[in-house]
C-alpha cells in the first residue's frame, strides 16, 4: 500500500478531513503506529541476502618479515609493520595498498601488492626479483601477522609471491542497519545455530559455517568460509520513519497483512487527539485483534516437520487454530 492510500484509509476510519487535520499529522500518527506495532511484535520480519566481504583489522604491532633477492627491489630480511596507524574493518584492496606502502617505505619503491576479489588472496610483485620470502617477524615487539594477512609463510622462487586465503578475514559480516534480532539464518542452504562467543575469538578453521554469534549488529561465523555462498537470513527489524512529504509512489515498508493494524492504531491516536476516548478504545480493540491474527498467522507458518542439518528431523510443531 502506498502512503497516499494509507492516509486515505486512516481518514475514512477516523472521519477526519484535510480541512482540519493536515496530511503531515496523519503521517506522524502512521509512523507512531508502525513503531508501536514493531514493539508489540518484538520487531517486524524482513528477508535479506548478504554478501560476505573480507575485512582486516590492522595494528601497529602486527608485522611480518620479508626478504627480496635480486632486481631493483632487493631487500635484506626486514620486519614490516602492517600499518603505521591502527585500522579496523579494512577492505582487501585498501589493505593491499597499506601493505604496499609499508614495504615500499623500507626500500623497494616499485614493488606492488594487489588483492584479488575473486580468490581472496594477496599478491606481492617484486618486478624483476628472483625470489620473495615471507616469515614471522624477528623483533620481539611485533606479533606474527603472517597467518592473519597471508595464510602462510615461506619462499617463492619467482618474481611474485601469492598468499593463501588469510586466516579469519571472512569471519564477520555487517548486518542491516534496521536489524534487531535473528529469526533464521542459513549458509549455502544449511541452517546456522547460535554458539558461545569464545568459539569466535580465534576460529582459524576454514570450511562450511555451522555457527554464528552477533555483537553490535555484526555477525561472526564459524567455520570461516573461503568462498562466497548463498548467505540468507530472516530477521526482525525496526521500520524506518516515513517521510512527511506525501508521494503517491511511496510504499509503506511493511507486509500487506499488517496494514490494517497500522490503520487501526493510527485511528486510535487521532481519536485520542480529539478526546474521543470511546472511539479510541474501539479502534484499539480492532488493532489488538489485527495484530494477534498476524502473530497467529506467523506461528502457523511453521511446518509440521522441519528438516534439519544432514537430513535429521526436528520435533513436531503444533499448529494453533
């Protein structure tokens, strides 16, 4: 339903004319009704498909040791801090740029570091060198960052050095801004289960995710995947505030099944504004009936049997009639 249509429906229910109540007041009451419904429902339900984007946290005490033999970028074994200022949730390409700047600062002025968005790997290109070796840092004041950024250490007798998929770089995914809580989530059509947070401190294992944990609208998953798959979730959300400017093409961001509840509660608020508490009580009862019917409809969407991981069966659900 469009905003214009809902305003007309609210006016019909409340018997109000635009000569006495402006559209902006009606929109305010519709906003209040949506917020109240979301509270009463514990959030409304929305579906989303999310991309899992590799991200890196960079600290000044994280480092690796690099040796480049031959060519214009030759460099004796040197500890390289991954950054000169702490950074969080840095994308792969930006991380490659930062690593390149740190290595070039040690001398190899034409060396290149690139990130592959398709393979999730870094490539260090020494131009005309004969070998590149990446090892743990030598200095005691640095923490080893080889696994975190390269997924391996060692020597390549070539002009380039290609990493593995870095450890834990696909551990987290940002949830939508209107997210309140999870209803259901699956990875590659396999349902994920919540798990204690300590499982996500240093998961290290790559594979198919089975578990998740959420903190501050960020989901962590374990095991950590190395390729993009279907990441599908249903979640409870808080609707955004509608604009006051009425546009015939603006859709109300809620399901059609709960539009009547919003109309009824908007009418409650308008009748309370008028001081007509009897009519307000009548429409509040209509709102409660519409809200409960929707909640019952959601409950009855649970199938009698639900498939679970690896073909096992969950318990039977009782359908409320």
